[in-house]
């Protein structure tokens, strides 16, 4: 038994390599043979099942090793499995050579298992949910490549390859969010999807550029430092400036040689790298793409919000945590806590079931980012893991509800669904308890850890204490609101009376009237009638039904992880797995721990105990408080919410319009950009084109002069020579008579004269 | 009778041939004039052979010339025939295409 759980370099690197390759091969097969392969979706799902099994098995090895306190940082160069990229074999020792291998560490192990299991569930679920879609095969291909990118990102041993897969994910999210762009049978979605996919791509691109700049700064300065420092050369004789393990170690040496203070360039680089997280993990102010990403199919939303994409940003923070200076961490805390509160407030007022979940994701990502900023890298990563499961479950349940209600997303037209969709209801309820942080559900443990990190900072003022106060307020209120809006969702959707049979409650018309940011629906669905089965939310009657088996199975799997008992088990594993000493190796881990407040590092210490008690208190109060508020407002007094809303008036409108961030971005970025584009177009059309045309005209004028010279002077000279020869010929021709006898007489006469002259002389 | 008499006859024959070629209006006479010139040369060959000591060379040349004259006459008559077909006349003054 124990032998099976030991890391076996000879075999396990091959297994790990197979993990991203299976979806990649699946993608290639599906994209090229989709018309000939009748069951491509089932093959891909089977492949993903294998991936899920491998990743869980490999994670079990990591858990076993860290449980025994053994180091678990594996790089495939151990078995010589690595390859050179941009490799200059003429100069082997050059640090510009990229050596790429598989990196398997506790954080990667946890993340890989999460991605593997959730991707498998999403694949399975999509077979039911996407059934009958026009671009079903393409959808499966794309979601496979999406999974591939995330799995590879987790296994990348260097930040440049992480960035490569990061970008592939950006592309795939663009394609998947825009899945309905080509489907005019989706009356509301297909224009919104086009717009939302562009928005997601361009917004995250802002962060990606920041990250790229950050990578450059790290690379250049680490190389320079290594070249001048004897200590660095002794510690890392074979230095790869972009490899994570080397970056951590080098960061430690840099700070030590700098007298224990982070140099300015590391702060700058850290801020830029954090910019990547802000874009990818939808932190304020680049969060605007995530709510609109729900224009894609629901499984894609589950994928983006849980396992891939947004998780990548937090994962990057976990990878770079040792390199982030206290100043960077303060900024990280600030943005994380702002985002956590801000999105939770918006989430309370949304009526679209997916919009609630989208803002809840942003808020939860704020929790994770704030946790990392407060030094609780374990808390942040652990919350990412628990959140991945319950958020995937919530999204897939929401998809199941939408599927059951025939593509209605507005919660005001749902209600009373718990009897009609019992399994979906139970799964969603379990995940809601988890995200709200009710005791012994998974979110309870991870939120507890985050609040603990915060209290530990608070109790030790020398660690940016001011930020900890702000973070505490934001996170506690955010958690309260989280609990409230999630139970509001449950009560509006599953309790009360079914409200879906009223004619005026039409989905797209309703959203349009709400001032929803999406482009207005073209043509009302009443006069937009087609036989496509997917668009059946009008005349199929309103028989709500439970979803097909594959969907329900994947819901149950995901919900199970959040349940009490299982959550405690996962918490136990994660505590060992995500200890800094295990995550970054002992030397770097110790260094990292030395920079953190005492309570975070050592739970058994006095401060640790105190923080833990306080965190427990706060998290319990806010979880139950939110639940109680939701029960009161949405079960006991359903008339109250609208009255409260009207009382708040302008403030309510501001929240409802998402604090006008989209409008601000529109006014400050989009419009000036468009206007600049118009100016540039004018310049292009008039100045640049004019210049080119002028050059063309000049050339043409020169050409016609040259043609004239050619025709008159050069041709004239040639013709003149011909004419002269001709006229000479004509003149000489007159001498000839053509009479043979005359010639003969002349010849004889000439002969006689010659003879006479010879004789006489 | 010395060498001078032979050469005189030969020169006379040659002069008659030349005059014939230049003056006659019929190609056939011109051919005859050519034959006379050739025979004037033959007389010279034979005469110089008789009065010199070059073996049989002169006489051999004379015989060659006679054969040559026969061949030449055949060719010339063919040419004349073709000229006649072309111009419908055998007068050399009328075959003056080269002049154009």
C-alpha cells in the first residue's frame, strides 16, 4: 500500500506528461475528425476520466509524502526528462537557453487534481447540457484544449511556459465565451456572446501585458544578479532564471544580500506580475469581463469560474508568493479586500442566476487574493481549491436549473423548483452551505483560515496592520453578504411558488428592461420562431423537469467534496500539502515563514490560538447572520426587499448598475480609444494615403517623361541609322542595270584597260 | 611555223568569242561564244605544250577542258530552258529582275 503511494520517478513523470497530453490529443482528434468520429464527446469524456484518475492518484502521493513531512518538490530533470526551447547548443551554458520540464509540487498536485476532477465533471455534464447544440463537436474540442492549457500551466516548471499556457487559456476562453456567436438560433445570446468574448479577451489582455513585463523584470535582474554575486553562483551553479524553484531560491539570496530588504525592482516586478492576476482572476478594476463571460454556455462558465482561467491568477500568486515584497502584498491585500466586498454588494441585487454566481466568484477571488496579501498563502490556495468545487457545482446546478426551465435565467420567473428538481436542489443547497461558510462545510474551513490570517496580522501590528483592519471589515462584511445572497438565490429559485408561467416574464425582455449591459436583443422571441430544439423556452409549455443522468452525476460528485466530513478530510490533507515549507522547499519555506506573522506560521502559538478563536467567532456569526437575513427577507417577508430597494433609491440603482464600472471604463477607455481610432483613421486616409498617392503620381509623371524621351530620342536615333542605310542602298541601286551583257562588256573593257596599263607601264 | 602563229589564232578566236558574248541578242549565241573562248584557251594549252618541255601536261588540260565544256554546255542549256520558261524569251536583255 505504501509503496503505491511513493513517488516513483521512472513511471510517474510519464503519467504526469500524459495528463495534459490526453486532452491535447483529444482536441486534435476532435477538431480534425469530428465529422467521422461519431462519439467524439464520449471519447473525450473517457479521456478526461483517465486524467481525473491520474491526477487524484498523483495527488494522493503528494498528500502521503507531505503527511510524513517528506519534501515533495519534483522536477523531471531527475530522470532526464526535459527539453530545450530556444536552445542554443553552441553555447550550452548560456542562461538564455530555456530548459523545460515537468514540475510537480504540493501546490501543483492539489491544483492538478482539482482541475482534473472538475474538468471531467464538466465534460460529463456537457454531454447532457449541450445536447443538440449546432456546434457541439467544436465545443467539446475547445473545452478539451482549455483543460489542456490549465493542466499544462499547473505542470509548467517555469514562468514563461506558465505564461504561454496562460495565453492559450485566454484564447480558449474567448472562443468558448463566444460559443453562441455563430448561432443565430439563440435570440439573445449570439450578439451578446460576440461582444462578451471580445470584452473578456481584451480585458484580460491588459493584465497579461503586465504579467509579461513582470516576467521580463524578474528575468533580467535575476540574470544580472547571478552574474555578479558569488554567493548566488555557489548556491545555484546551474541557474535557469525563469524556473520557479530557482526564482524562489534566488529571491531569497537577493533579499539576504540586500540586508533583508526587498530591492525596489522586485517590488516593481511583483506589482506587474500581480497585474496579471488582476486581469485573469477578475480583480477590481479588471473584473468587468467575468460577469459577461456568462454569455457562454453554462459548463464553460463553470470551467472558467472554478477550475481554469480565474484559478490561474490565484495559482500564479501562490507560485510567486516568495518573491512578493511587503509593499506588493499590501497592494494585493487592498485590491483583494475591495473586490471581495464590492462584488458581494453587487451580487445581492442581481436577478440573473448566473450573474449572482459570477459576482460571487469575483468576491470569492477577492477573498483568496486578500488572503495571499495578508500572508496566508495556505488560506488563499486552500480557498481556491474548496471554491473550485463548490463554485463548479453551483454553476452546473444553475445550468441544470436553466436547462430544466428551458433556458430561463431570471430568478424572478423561477421559484418552487425544489420539488421538481430535487437532486439539483440538494446539490446546490450543499454547495451554498459550503460557500456561505456554514460550520463543517468546506467553505467554513477555508474562510476560517483566511480570517485567521487576517487576525494574526491584526494582532501583530508590525505587519501592515492598517491594511488588516480594512481587510477584516471588507472580508467579514463580504462573507456576511455572501451568505445572504447565496441563500437569497436558493430561496428565490427553489422555494415559494413557481412563477414561470406568466407571459410578461420573458427572459430577454426582462433583462433588457433592467438596463443590462449586454447589447439589446434583436427581435423579440415571440416573432423569432425556429425549430431548433435548443431554443425551446417558449412553446414547450413550462414543464420543469430534472436534468438527465450525466448532469446529475457530475453535480453529486462536485457537491460531495463540500460536505461536512469530506471537507474536514480535505482540510487535513491541504494543511500539510500547502504548508510553506512543503510548497517552496525547506530553505525558501523557512524564509517565507520568517516574514509572516507568528499566528499564521504556528497555529499552536498563543497568537495562533487567539486568531483562530476570533476567526471562528467572526465566520460563524457572518455565516448564520447572512442565512438569517435571507430567511427573513425572502421567506418570511417577501414584500420587504423591494421596499428596502426603493428606500435606498439612488444607491440601489448604483449597485444594480454594478457601480457604473462598465460605464466608467466605457467613458475613460473605450470611447477615447474609439475616438483616437477615428482620428487615426482620418490621418491614415488623408495624410498617409495622400503621401502614398503623391508618391505614386510623382512616379507616374516621371514615367511619362521617360517614355517621351524613349520614344523621340532613343527610338529616333535607331530609326535614323536605319533610314540612312536605306537611302544609301537606294542610291547605289541605281548603278545596276541587270543586263548581263553590259556587265560582261564592262568586265572585258576593264580587263583590256588593265592589261594595256600593265603593258604600257 | 612558230609559237606566235598559234597564239595569234588563239587570240583571234578569243576576241571573236568575247564580241559574240557581248553583242549577240540570243543566249544560244552567247553559249557559242563561251565555247569559242574555251577553245581559244585549249589552243594555247596545246601550243605551249608543243613548244615547251612539260611532258603531256598541256594536252591533258586540253582534254579536261573539252569535257568541262561539254558538262558546262549541258548545265547552261538547262539554265536557258528555265530562263525561257520564266521570261518567255531567250534574250538576255529581258532577264533583268535584279534591277528592281
